[in-house]
C-alpha cells in the first residue's frame, strides 16, 4: 500500500472503470493518487507477485497474478499492490479495464507513512467486496497479517506465511520476502 493524495479532476465511477488512470484510485468520488512507494516496496511487490505466479503455475491452480490492478469494492475503486484472480474469474472478467469486484487474494505492502488504521480498514473493505484473503505486509516491522472473514493470522521474522483460502498451499518465509 502506498499513501494516497487527492488529485484535482473529478471522475464518475463509470468513467474511472472504463478508463482507469495509472496509479490512481477512486475514493469517495475523487481521484486519489497512490504515492510513497520506495525501492523496498517495489522489490517486495515484485517478489510476492513472482512467487504467487510461480506457485500458481507449478501447482497447476491456474489464474493470473497482477501488480497494482484496478478493482471495484463496494465503496471505491482500489489498486491493490498484488492481486490473484482465479481461473474461473479470469474467464469471466479477464479483459475488463477494471475488475468489477475485489480480487479473491490481495496483498498490500505498507509504507512507513501509511496509517495502520487506514490499512486495516482498506483490508476490511476488500473482504466486504468478494475478497477472501488479504495479506498486509509490514516491511519495517517484519510482519505479515493474513486476514480472512473469520481470522487474522500474524507471521513474523522466522515464520513461514501461508495462504488460508486462496492459492491453497502457497507459503513463503517472512525473512525471504522481506529481505
């Protein structure tokens, strides 16, 4: 996740979904620019996306992995840092400009300037909008929270983080991801 700042131009939800601007989210009817990404943020984002994709292929689960794709929640248009779409949803929505629901599996990489309360509220927003599992990655604290509708698991340095409901069987050492 990167800090968002308000942009000037007003878009309707329909305009945004049809032509989502790069690095922008649609929050409370306003364009909001995602910023604050660092090299470390980008490295973790890329690493997690690659490991999810490699596991998806090797486990023959299929689907697609995306970096910062636009998706609609019940309230906003968001751009999760990393997202996984199941094969069934790829068939249904694979060529739309903006996914009309949350991705089933989402990761947000938290920046030092992010407010923790906002990060957890965003995760809840995803879970209320068809997402089944959210990973909140805190690089500086070396923590990963894996959230589902029913639980929040915490993985720290020395642990192996594991998916709970989507991309079943995937795991990664916290230290490896956050190195």
